[in-house]
C-alpha cells in the first residue's frame, strides 16, 4: 500500500488562500463522496482546520489516485483559487506522509507548538471518514497510531505545557495591545470551542463586561452563563460594536460577519476610540479592509504568529525529544504495515500446503487398520504432516517478512501466487 498526504497549511499559504480550501461539514462529506466515486479501492481522510486542509490517502502500490491525480482533485477543493494555490500545495509519500500526520497530531506542525485542539479536530475528521467508509483498514491503523503517538509525545515531553492554543495566543494579543483588560467591554461572536477557551482566559484576566452573540441564541446564552457575560442577538452586533473595546470572533460562517462599513459606523459612535478585533476564523469573519480604518487594530490568525514566537523558543528544546518519539512510532507503523502486506500470501501458502496434507491424510485413513487406536494414529499423522509443512515453509515465510515493503517482496509475492495458483489477496 502507498500512503500519500496532499495539502495546504499555514506554512505554505496565507489565510486569504487557506480560507478558500476550508471545508464545512457538508463540503467535507461531499468531497469524500466524490473521492469514493472516483477511486473506490482507495481510502481518504480529510482534515480541515484553521491552519490546514489536508487529504491523507491509502491505495494499492500500482493503484489510483496517482500523485498528479490527487493534486488535481485536491486543487479542485479550492474552487477558482486552485490555480493560485499550485505552489502552496504539497504532496508527501509513505514515510514522510506518516511522519507528517504524527507531527500534526502531536502539535509539532501547528501555529502554536504543542496546541492540543488538533487532537479533537483529527478525531472529528476520522469519525466523518469512518461514517463515509472512506477510512478503512490502513487509515484506521494510521489514525489510531497517530493519536497514540500524540499522547506519548505529550506524556514524555513538555511540548504542550502551559497555555498553548490559538485561543490563548489571541488573548495574549489583546493583552499585548491594551496592556490590561480590566473594565474593557468584550464582544464575542461565536460559541465554539475556541470562543469558550478565549472567554475562559478573559475571565482569568479580569475583563469587564462580556457580550456573547451567536447564530443559535441558546448556545449564546449557555456560553454567556459560563463566562459571566450577557447573550445578545447576532442581528444586533452592528449596534453592539459601538459598546466594545475588544471583538473576538471565531465562527464557521462562509462570508464575513463584520464588514468595513459596519465597523466604520461603530467607530463614529465611539468617537474613534481604539478598537481591537481578533479574528481567528478561517474563512475570516471580518473584511480585511476594516483594518485600514483609523484606530481599528485587526488581527487575523496569521498575525498571531508574532505573538507565539516566544512560545516557540521555549518549546524548541522539546522538539528533539518529540521527534525521536515520532521516529520510533513511524518505524513501527511502517514495519507493521509492510508485514501485513505479505501476511496474506504467507497465510495462503500455508493453507495451500495444509489442504494438500489433509487430502493425503484422508486418503491414507482408508489404508489404516481398524483397531481401536486408528483415530489416534490419524491425529498423530496429521500433526506430523503439519509440522513438516511448517518446517518446509518457514524459510520462505521468513524471507518474505524480512523483505516486506521492498520491490523484491512484491516480486516474490507475485511469483508465489502464480506458481501455487493462490489467486489475488482479498
């Protein structure tokens, strides 16, 4: 089997390009359906977060999609932006693809090193792929090993110690700009996990009043209750902007919620007082032109990179230890995958030989004496024959296992199956 990863991330593309590839739950499901229609023998897992959109695929060595087919299909997920994304899309194969997923799961490839939200995001992506039956034998094993590796890295290193998330970086950004949050009015838009994490941190820092707006009023009330804030109607945010000193937004909207015009109108009512907006949504919730307004300080998820540089420095020493753990898991996973590929041929060879032995034994029974011990004699013969088979087959099975994953093993498997008429592996 071949494992491929094709994707686009914060390391290769800015937020303006990444948001073109951001997939809603519905779009993600449609993409997996389309993939399955094209390449039913292959598996696919789609991961779409604020930092990345990636497709992990598993297929037979000589199967499809090929790398160029996969890149073309993935590029189509970005719609009209596909041509502009050509240089930003990367493709990794086999060991590098496996290593990459393990690094992603462990938080080593995140904007904020060690952030833990990626684990739940990966689990959600995996659940969606299982539901669509696009994650089967190989990707099931790959994802489970990735999650186990992430847990191992976090247990054995301090890569995830302290506040390590995009949400915490967003609040650090607000504190860095305003110096203090006491008495400041915060308008939060959205009620997802990121919003909850940001508001928890705000509460710790002693923010003043907190307004929570969300498309679903019930969820806005629940989040407001947890953070000691007040739920407001999403339709009222244009008016509420005039009250806010800080705006935090993270929704799944496919279009901007806050326009330049709305913010300009609010600034007139605020007499031009400084307004800090932190938009960590992908696609973005705030029109980029809003940042050009006087005394409006707009930060999107890419702007947070400068905020987390100190975090990157303090965790750099943990990367070496984490990489060693990941390398060990990559080696073990690929070794196990290679052995699983030769195992059906070994099993089929043994079954073929045992079948012949059992046929010969059945013929021999007719020639055995009919005394009381004849059944025991037959069992002794059966065991002797099967031991003989194991001894004869052992060198071939050992050679196959030792060569697993190589071109030599693939040639040997093909030769054995042809010589012994074993058919194709299931």
